[in-house]
C-alpha cells in the first residue's frame, strides 16, 4: 500500500489518516478509495488501523443509507434497541444504563432503549462470499452491503459470511450496532474454499427466527461453489432470493439464479451496492 499514490496522500505520516484528503479522493475514485480503506482496516500500524476502522464504519453507513426507503404499512409504537434516528429514549427501560453513567461510567449504547414506530417490514438475510483471496474492493463491497441491509431494517436482519467456514456475523434476532457489524465484516479476510450450500442452510435458519411476513435472502457471490452440497435445493426453499454478482464475473451466478428462480443483479464496485440492492428489493 505504501507505493499507492492515494495511500501516500491520505496517510502522509506513520499512524495518520487525513480524512479531508480521503474525502477529496472519494469524489474522483470512490470504488478505489473504498477498497483502499477496507485494506487499511487490516493495517499493521495499530493507530492507522483504528483510524481506518472508525472512518469505514461512518462512511459505509452513510453509503448504505443512500438506498434506504421508508417502510410501508401501519406501524405501532414499540420499545427498540437504541439508534440515533429510532426515536426518544425510553427512560424506564434504560434506567440501569443511565444510573451507571451518573456514577461515572460511560453509557453503553447497546443497553439503551428507545420508543419508536415500527412498521410491518421485511426480514433480510445477507450472505457475503469471503472465499478466495479477498481484500480491497470486494471486501468493501461486502461491508457496504451489510450497511445497506442494516439501514433498511435494523431490527430484523442477519449477516452471514462464508468461505470454508460459515460465520454468523449478525444474528436475526440479536441486536448489534451497525458499526460493529461492518467492522466485523472487514476483519474477515478471504481465504479457502466456498461452502455455498452451508451458507444458504444457515441463512434459512436465520430467517426462520423472524416473524416477518416477507423474508428475503440476499446472496452476494459469484456462486462458484467448491464444497460439496445441494445448494440449489436449499436456494429454492427461500421465499425470495436475490443474487448480486460482480459485473465482470457473473456467468455462474446468472446460471445459478436462473436454475433456482432467484433474481439477479450486478455490481461494478462497492459504491453501486445501495442503489442496486434498492432496485432489486423493489422489483417485485
């Protein structure tokens, strides 16, 4: 990375990350810069690594929100995990966390609760392929996809990363901050084989925890399975399946989607994800 011109501009000194320079470079080369940022979250310099993680969490959430749409239907006022935009703090449900803060402890946002409107939404399960030698733009694409899914329905979604092993990064019914989900995705560097069937099986289990009337799995992969398993039978069992594949490597994904009755969408880079996902989810 040290020989990358953009890297030298945004990190002129050891342990530094110039966000103004990064934002300027993003205007001209968003996908390249998102890929570089994803790589920097694994930098050997601990200070640079932490700065990159903070910037990635904020920036990828901003990108993910661009594809957000207002849910339809009549809602009701309910208690929800804390989010800055979710509603007013529920004092009674948050008393323990507030009391600790008055004793000098920092407030843990994940222990706060808010009262806000919840409308009949859609349960989403995102499955991201981390097999092979993944870094840079593909890794950033996975992280932006997680941010986009989280922004659409933060109370009913799951994220699964798969290669040789299948890792549930965010469970369907367990609250977890979007920033933590994004950073967890960025730490899962790609390697090894591709257990597509195993990932789809776990995805079906996660959606089974939801009570939503509409349940959609979003598979971000080239669908090139290298581990034995009947991925097609499992894929057909989903109520709805969307396959999002790289624009320059989508032949197998297209064939897989056709065989299992899934919708297919293509992306050229991480900055495409919010709009592509929004269009795919609304094309019903």
